[in-house]
């Protein structure tokens, strides 16, 4: 037990817990008025997120102690379950904003696509680690895992959930790139991906999705409709300045900035805690991502290395897309800020993922500590 505590990666323990705890504070600050307006107690969203935090920490502890190499034996089962859930949500899911992405179970809801991210990372890490000898053969070594990836991406886009699909696509690219694939094969994959996007674009483009681009890049031309949300985000960020208006003192969360406790929680952070608060949060995300990359480079087996890369890229990519949306760099896609935004499925998957990453780190730390001794 003492040896396990010695090998534990406390950076990957303390940082996500701090971000989540901070997220609970900001969720309460950003949602208390919204909750009351909806007819609930002011702590409604705080309590619900706290429940998932508790469940997620149980998952974190279990996965941090469970040997990550055993996941390779569970890959087929996990993929079957995920595909079953993605098909099920299209049939039985609850439709919100013209998308079927959620199962509603009593007072709670579950988003299968969040679990698909982690399952697909495990799948690709397992397959490409076993195909290291065949990576020079595009048809035999590179292409087969992408068929399964396309099936999962296709099911998610049918919901439709373009934001999650984009995140998964970028995660897949990072894992494939890190697997050691030849650049010419990577170029072929990029070409195929672009071709599929061009083919699918006429079927996926709607007035609603086009409005997201208008709202992102020409917000002041439609200040009362498509550009409204981004303009309110700009106001929150601008008012916050360097040090912010003070915790709990946001004005934009009082009905002006919708989704203040979910996708746009960073705008509330900027308004209440200023540029300094934003930099600290981004810095903590950077710590997790860079630590994950460092662990992947130290890991001696390719499965662990690719798994660490996949988890790190999932957190980094999701944070980048969220921050890009609130600042107008990217269209609004409904992607939550990792650990901080309200959302039980997202938080649960993130904490489980951090437990897995910590287990990989523990193996690396144990090997290095043994060498020192």
C-alpha cells in the first residue's frame, strides 16, 4: 500500500479534483438564478453535479487501481455496448433542440456519445498497438480500425451531434498520428476525410447550422438572434477585465447569457474572476495535457502510450473547442468545458479517464522508482 501511494501521480490526482471542485462553485454561481426561475431550489444544478462528482470519484479510484493493460481484453465488449447505446438513443432517446443525444432516466440523463469517446480511444490504442508491425501497410495496418471509427462517428452524426463528432475525429487523428503511421498514409487519410466531408456537407448543412457560423463570425449583424449569445459572452469577458467583478457578481448570468452554467461557463469565470482566473484555469488544463503527453513518452508499451495520448488529447481538444466558441474563434457547437461545465455524463467520463491515465502514470513512476532504488 505504501508503495502504491509512493507511485501515485499526485499531479493527475489533485489537478482534476481542483478543477471539478472549482467547477461546482462556478456552476452554483452561474445557475442559481436560472434554477430559481425554472421553479427549482437555487442549489438544483449544484446538487446534481455533486452527485456525478461523487460517482465519478468512485470511478476514478477504481480505474486508477485497475491495471490498464486488462482493458485490451474488454475492448470488444465495450465497443458492442457503445454501439448498442448509440443505436438505442436514436430510437428511444429524448429529443432536445432537434437532436436525439440523451437517455432520460428519472431525474437524470445520460449522453452515450461521451462514453463513446473513451471507448474509441481504448479501441484505437489497442488495435494500433497490436498492428505496429503492419503500420507500413495501409490496407492491412491502418484502414481496418477506421471502419469501426466511421460507424461510431456516423451514429453520432445521425443524432445529430456535430460538436462531439468533431472532437472524436480530432482525437482519432491524434492517436493515429502518434501510432507511428507514415506521413503519406496520413495524407491519404486526410484526403479521404475531406472528401467524405464534402460529400456529406449538402446533407448535413441546415439553416440552423449555417446560423452558427453567422453568429460566430458576424455576430453584430444579427445581435438579436444568431449573434446574441456571442455578444453576451463578449460583454462578460470585457467587463471582467484583469481581476473580475468578484465571485458571484456576474450580471450576464442573470438571464442575458443563456447556457451560462454549461457551454458558456468560462464567460462567467471571466466576468467574475477576470483574466487572471481564466489564465489559471487554462494553465491547469495545460498541466493535465502536458503531463499526459509526458507519461505517454515514458510509457514502455505502445497501448499505454497511445491510451495516454488519446485521453490527453480528448481533454485538450474539448477545452480548445469550448474556449474557441465563447471567444468567437469557432462556431458554437455545444461542447462543455472539461471538469467545469455542468454535465454529468461528461464529468463521469473525464474522471474515469483521469483514473486510467493515473494508472498508466503509476506504472511509469513505479519503474522509475525501482531504478532509483
